[in-house]
C-alpha cells in the first residue's frame, strides 16, 4: 500500500551572520524542489482490486459521525452529521457552517440526523428530505421532514414533517432511516425495529421493522399493498425487517433493493417486493448476542422472501448503490455495500437478482464505511465514519 500526503512548508527560523548565506542557499534549493513537484492537495492511498489499482482520495475531513451524502446539481454535496448538523461540502473539500433550521433531533445511541436526499425536481423547487430520530414526550421515533434549501444563506425554509412513526418507544438503537425516491416520485422510508421491540416487525399495525412508501407530501399512494386492509397501516410496503440502513433502486428494473443488519450474523441483501414478509425475527440467519442461540423458527419458510445475499458473521452493512458509471467499466452493474463492523466496501456481482460472487475492498484502510454514493463524475464516494471523512475512488 502506497500513501501520499499533502506537502506542507513552514517558515524558517531567523538566521544571522554566516548562517544567513547557508539558509538562503538551502531555501533556494527547497523552492526549486517545490516548484518541480506536482501539486498534491489531498491525502491519497492506493489499494488493490480485481479491476486493478484503485486510488482512494480524501476529499474532505472534519465531519463528526457523518451519516449520509447527497449530490446537488452544481457538484456540491450535502452531508448529515448524526449529532444534528447538515453541511454543504464543495468538490474541493470545503465544509460550510451548519445549515440553519434543521429539525431538532434525538441524538443518542444510533439516533440523530440520518439520511438526506435531494428531490427529483430540485433544480426547480430546491426541496430536500431529511430523516431523523425525532424526540417525543414518551421517547423518540423515526421521522421525515421536507424543506427548501437556500444555498446562499445556508438555511432551510418551510420545514415540514411529512411522516413520523406511530410508535415512539424508548431506546437508542435501530432507527433504519434510508430514503429512496421511486420512478413515480414516491418516497421509500426504511424503519428499524427499535431493537427491544423486534416482535413488532411482524405486526402490520405497527411501523416498527417496516419499509413504507409515501408521497413526497406524506400522502398515501393508492397502489400500496395494504391500502384498505383492516388493521394494517396503509403506508407499509414490506415488513419483517430488522434495521435497514442501505437502499437503492435497481438502475434497470427500477425495483427497490435494501440491506439490513442482523445480530451476530444474518445481515441480508433483499429485493423489496410490495406486501412481502422478510422474516425478522421469526426467520433469520442471525444469533442472539449473549447466548448465541438461534432466533425464531429457522432460516427458511414458504411465505418469507429469502435474501439475495446474507453474511455470517455480520459485517454491519450501511449505505448502498448500484454502479452505472464508466470510470470503472469492469464494475458496471455491480452492487456496492459499505460495512461498519467489517471496515470495508463490498462489491457484489449479480446475474439479474441472483448473487454470483463478491470482492472485499478497502480492507487496508480499517475504516467504518457509513455511506456509498455514485457521484455525477461517475466515481464512487464514501463516508468514513471512523475519521469523519469523505473519500473518493479513482482508477489507480
């Protein structure tokens, strides 16, 4: 592994007498050397991959627990920080002051300010959507707010909560919280089971452990599978999920794909179908944390959709994207998944909806990869939660 770091110069100490001439000579040599070197503006690491060397470039640092990244049309990036801050980051890595008027968040445990997505008509209406852990009198819940971004004043206007979980238990974990627009302009929202309330994932009268589909204003699309069904919440698209922290539309089929955390194993990648049951906590490859015993009835059942891919032991997946660019032609059509516990980036080869094989990348970095996005330049961008950085992958 080869590392490059930024070149730094510091003022020389004052010299006098016979040391002055020597210092000037040394200074001239150093100046000549600097002028002959190519400019290096950011730290870089070269890692190996099956597609050849990959250069990992540090685009920005100084973020506190970054959670999500979204690209604006001008090339700037929106980045959420879990303690409750939203920042604008320029392509050359400059971080703005926190954007004003972000909703108040429950910043505890895994909760806080989580996902951010730019609306389909952002160039016209400047609308973005944020998911976050919303404090309530009883506890907290996953919620989604819509707002108009004013980049000139670095502030949000017309902030409106368009969705909030019915359930607001106490606890610090499993908020889910990925946001994905479908091709009809509806919004998928992933909702965790809140850890201690896992049995609710099988209850269609609860929002816990679900993926819901709403209109951008919070309304219910008429094609949702549980509309009109007694005792079921009409927002629900699928159920039986544990903690979905990665979601993306397939670039060809337009179907929603998602992955979720399993306990000590049983992390899953799924094709998310309307009305389908994904098993948790009845059908799972995961094990209990303390005892190591199996959970539920087993790993398969006729009415439960099996995963496309699962991991035992757990890699703790977070962030997900399909690669459609031309910068890495050998990766086109592959699925990329970040990993927190695994401290790596997983590249998955598929044949339609069938898993073929995977490659584990960036193991040299030892970084918790929180989010994975494809940039408008066709390169992959990652959020390194460990060091509060944005990383970019380039051909080596």
